[in-house]
C-alpha cells in the first residue's frame, strides 16, 4: 500500500518560499515605517520652522530706534492740569521743606543703550537683542479706548540642548524693561524665557547696511547722490569708524536643523528680513515748520494753463462761465 505525504525536498522548498515571503513583508514594513517617521519629522520640522519664521518676522520687522525728545514729551491732560492747579492753591509748606524740594535735580531722560546687539561665537550667533514695537504679549483694553503703543526689548539666546548633546535650542525673552542688564541670567528678577525651536545644528545671523562706495564716490562740488554698496557683517553693532547706523537695514538668518535624533542628516533654511525703521533712523528729527501760504501770482503776469494747478484752473473756468452768463442776461434782446 502506498503512503501519502511530503518528501524532505518538498518541505525544504516550501520553507524557503515562506521565509522569502516573510523577509519581503518585513522589509516592506520597515520601509513603510521609516517613510512614516521621516514624513512626521519633516512635518514637525516645517511647522517649527514656520513658527520661528512668524516670530522672527514679527520681532525684526518692528525693530526701531527709540529716542527721547523734549518736543515729543506727553502734554499734561486736563485732569492732571486740574490736580496741579489744586495743589498750587494749597497752603505753602515750610521754608525748609521748600528748599529741599528746590534742590532736587530733575532726572533727564537717559538715552537707551544697546538698541540692537548681536554677538557671534564660532559659527553660531549666540545672542541677539533689540527693541521692537510688535510685542507678542497683548493686554485687553477698556471699552471705547484707543490702543496704546507699546515697545519691548526682545532677546534671543542659543543654548545647549540638555536632551540632545549634539544640538542647540533657541530661547526667547520679552519684557517692557528696555534695559539690557535686566535680561542677565544672574539678575535678581530674571525674565521668563521659553523655547522657540530645538534640534539646531547651526544658527547664524548676518546683517547688511549701506555704505558709500569709495571707488565711485562723487566729487565734492557735484550734486549727485553718492552710490551705496551694501556691506555684510556677522555681528552688531559695527564700529563707529565704519560709519554704520545704529540698526541694520536687513537681517539674514541661516538655520540648520537636524532631521532626526540620529544626527546623520540636516536641512538648512534661509530667511531674510527687511527692517522698516532703518530709513527713519538715518534721518535726524527736525522741528515741524509751519506751512507757507501759496505764493500769489503777480498782477502784471498771467499764468499759463500748463503752470496752473488743477483747482486754480477749475476756479478760473467757473469765473469765466459766470461772467459770460451775466453778459448774456444783461444783453438787450433784438426784435
């Protein structure tokens, strides 16, 4: 009687085919898992970069040069003026107290120092601070009240990431105190800082400002405007001998992020921001001059149509129309 079953060769062939299929499925699973992890890393990295770009563009675009001017001091309101008048009507103090008050010196507004500062160490920009008019902190205003203009100091610091030895993290601080010393980590009242982005491999900021070209400089007697050449620097402020302003014209940020925690590959992003207040910082503030009345034309000379302003031309046409209408009404009718 013949027995039914499999031979050893058939079993080996079946085992080989099943192991081959298992290897293919396992390899496909590993590839799909790696693709999903890479896609999640790219999405996370792009989201973090978009948030960083939004924060930096808001801060840097609002960077400006504050100034203290007697003409711009706030005028006293009616309520404050009434309080001062009431205080003047009160009985006078003793002569001793009056002398002490008179001897007190009025504190003059001190100029703000370190308006825009950026320091570089090695290949990275370790610190950048400036004054901006676009703070992130928003406070609710009372009803039917005008929004208040606020300016704050912002500071960015590049620190070592405690969770990743080969990476850095960017920290941000913001406060209404414009003194740079208040942001010192060793200060008594430290300003709260929070992380903007991590997994940083390199963070470098460069600045540009216009400088008069020495090769194509115009002559002293010529009225032509001197040609400018944009000079690039990696730290700010620049020495006064270079003739640079207090704030730069543009800021370019080169950010390199690690793609994952294996630290084998990285991606570089480049951002460039224009500082809108740069032109205003170059123009010295002048006293507003009263507008001069328009010069009247001389009686002996008549202005041509091309020399007249549009409103003057229209008014002249109206006068001529009224004169023609009056002459037509006064003209005797013929039978």
